[in-house]
C-alpha cells in the first residue's frame, strides 16, 4: 500500500434521511459469498483447473474503480461488452424498472444541471488527515467520547460528524461550538452552495437516460471501461459494475468482483510481473490479507476499497500475466495472521534500509509484528546499539549504500534541493487543506527536525515562520513537502553563497511509509533463495500464514 495526495475541493452532499437509512440498513457483512461457477477459473486461465474447483465459494468485493465521476464537467466514460457479448443495464426511473440490452458501447457524459434554487451541502469536519490510518484513530477517539462520526475522502481523508445524526444546521453548530471549546481549532463547518449539480446522461443505442443507480452486467462477466476526456484509458473488469451516488454529490463506478479475481488486477501492478516467484507469492498473500482487513474504508460511499495507491492499485484484468496468476493460484485462500487475526498487511515500495513501527508513521496503537527491521540479508547495523533516533547515527546510516536488499534501486538513496518559495507554496497548500491558521504564513525563517523514532522516521519537524512556529508530525511531513519521498531523511539549509536562506536540501532514503514489507527488498531476498514464508516472517516477525477460514478474526 502506498499513499499519494492531491488537493481539490468537492461539494459534500447531504443524503436524504430515507436514502441514508436504506444504505445503512444494508448489512455490512465481511462474508458475502457467491458461487462463481462461470468465472473463477475460466478467468484465471490456469492450466489444470478442475471442474469441481469452479464451484468454490468466493468472497465478492466492491471496489471503487472510478470514484468521483461528475466532478469534472468534461469527464466521460464508455462501457463496452467484449467480443460477441452484450451489455445488460438495469435501473429504475420513477416507478418503472428498465432493463436495456445492447451489443453497442454505452457512453456516459456529465451535464452540469442548473437548479431553480442553489443546493446547499454541509458537513461538520472534525479533522483532516493525510492517511486513512490516522483518520481512523481520530474517529475512534471521537467515538470514545460518545460522538458519532464517519470517515470520508472528498480529497484528503476526513472525519465527519455523522450526517444522519447531526442532520440539521443547529445540531452541527452546537457540536462545533462544543468541539471548539475543548481547544480543537482544526474542526470546521464545510458549507457548499452550488447553483448546479452534475447530472449523468447515459447514451444507449442513440437514446438518453439519466438514472442515478445502474447495475451493468454481461453474459461473459467481462466489461470494458474507457475513461478520460479522450476515452484513451481502457481496462477490462470481471464481474458486475454498479454506477451509484457517493457522499460528495458525484458518482462512483463500483466493480463487484470475486476476491481471487481481484488479486489478478493487483499483484502485477503492485510488484510487477517479472519479480521472482517467492516475492510474487508474498505479495499475493499480503494483498489478499490487506483487502479483507480494510473492507470498511469506504462505508460512507457504500463500497469497500478504492483502486489506487490510497488502497491497492487495481486495474481489473488489464496487465495480468501467467506468472502472477500462478503466484495467486499457488497461495489461493492464504492470509497472514497474528494470534489468529488478520494482520495489518501494510507494505511499501522501498524502506530505505530499515522498516518502521506503525506509530512512526500514523497515530494509533503499535502492532507487535510491525517493528523496525534492518532491511539486509546480513547483520549490517545493530539498532539496539546504534539507534536511528540519534541524528549522528541517522546521518551515518543514510550515508551507507551497499549491502542492503534495496541497494540497487534508484530510490534507495536520494537527495533534492528545493528553493524556499517552493517549500512555502507546498506548505501553504497543505495547511489550507488542514484548515490550519498557519496557512497564512508568508515566509519560513528556519526548519529543524526535533524528534526521530528508533527507525529514523521523523516524528516531529518544527517550522519557524513569520507568524509563529508550528510542528508537523509523522506522515504529515511527507504530505507537506514535495521533496521527500519518505519520512526517512534529514535537511540541510542552503544559502548558495548569499546571506539569506535560499532553501533546503532533503537527503534520505526509501519511497513510501516504510512499514512492513519492502516490495523491492522482498525481490532481492527471493533472488537469494528465500521462500515466501521466510520473507514474510522477516518483515512481519511472529506471524503465520494460514488458509482463510471463518475462525480468523478481521
């Protein structure tokens, strides 16, 4: 799992209470099984698959493959059947149920529909965060105080006062006043007034329809999706697709897909198709574990997981390969556990030579199996004697380049010089998204790393500005600046021969959060002959690989 962040504003939508209740009434079960007689192994395309295996019960997932369609007025989508097949669209308009069947492409286009009176959407945002993990920790703290909340992702992750509970302006303002009185200055009421709403037109056989909920299926259980202004991105998805409203006034395309088929669209894009077999098998086990543990992420939008680096990259059946398919089949149903519970199966591209505690990056309790491991096949550095919390030790560690599992990767070590005006611009953007008063800063006078973890990750970075000093914590650091690729770095002020500060050099290692398995490190260990079990034990000490069963706790 890797994280990327973009800052754009979106209009929150207050769902009508009846619609909200209907959604919430849907039982959110982890175990939704369906027989996949036609799909499971015919889609896997593996040799030796028996007819009895076709009837294996498989967990169906709901993956948001296009999350906010309608946000951009020029956005387009096109759905197509594969060769010699037909699309089947089912939807309701008014009291009438429609079923349309067509062998032709179906186009979706966004029209900004004027309203007779502006629409008002309002939510009480209790906090804005860079990652789901930290947002969830905050949500749990609010719940412990008796305040009902929900986690949303209009752009950055946010914790909202639950809309169906705080469903009037008065209730939201009373809670806001109470929250402010406790010293929370980052909460705010987000009120959006819009004279238009996005309306999606479906063009089917030359006729236009405007349903908000559509189920799309085909006989072969394969649907081709084209997206982009020029429809130049094409992917093929197995299973069904649902088009449905989300919590932000736009729409989501949700792929209903069996777990093992889903993995076919994840493993090749997370670790590549040329990785050694043991590392592919490790990735398959982790990806399976990760999705099952994270089914709650998008409950606010009535699906389970996204298809980008905020979750796991998923491209449907586009880009699959025999080698990754075989790794998935070889580990079919296997998950990584600790004390008979699914582990928090976090992983990243490159650790920079040492993995991290969970709490080095996010707020929340540490997991016993997520702890610093020097990412080498031999004893190159002893953390018990040379803690990377010490700045001198840390800079010495970053100067080391050979002997690590990732030594041959270009992001293992990196440095970048960034001028002060660019640093200020990035910080302002980040602080505005957080609703921080420091977003009004005009100049940075100095920056300093004030606390590191034993794994070398930055826990606190102080920024002295013209309007005061504030502190960035943990993974905020990676979101606040464009330069660092991880929180495993140190900074050097640069003057460039002048008296005033020019900017800073960021010098560090790794790409991503650095918690759990390194995808690049795992490939090196596999090349050295390590098995998938040994690789996973290395990165997640004390864990066990087990076949998925109903006794394993999520």
